[in-house]
């Protein structure tokens, strides 16, 4: 159990002050090409989900958020959202990690925009 706790602590060790990102959400139906299978598996076990950013900064193209927050960012099928002509924009707070990537993001605010959602397959 101790080695698992050490690894968990090391992969989440921050090296920067918090970063705030404003972005619309990309609704990706299938996530197979990101190359972060290990991290994605760990985050899924911890109850977190990946959110793709339409307005990325630097090398930050997605963030992990708590599953309950994810449901607010993905309130219904993106096809239904498109039919109703709305998408979601959110403000996220995260930080860089020592071994690359970014920490689990917290959501500061969520806004509903009157425009078609960005849907990727």
C-alpha cells in the first residue's frame, strides 16, 4: 500500500502556481489517440474524467475534473445540445505537475453559450 501512496503523491506533485483557463468544451465521442493511457486509467480509478478544451493554452489541451463536475459540462448528448443550439464554456483552475501534465482541475464557473457545440468523433 505504501508504494502506491508514494507513486500517487509523486505523480500529483505541483511545480507551478495555479493556472486559470477559460475555454469552451470539445465533445469528443471516442478518446483513443491521446497517448496517456496510464494517467487516464489512474484518473478513472480516482473518479475523474477528461475534458477537452476548445481554447487551449500552451500544451494544455485537456484537463481532468471530478465526475460530478463532468456531468455539468456534458449535461446531455452533444447531438441534443446541437439541436438546442447551445454549448458550455467553463473557467478551470489547475497547475503543472513535476513529471509533466497538469493536475486535476477545479471549475470556477460554468456558462451556457448560444452556439453549436464542437463535436469530434
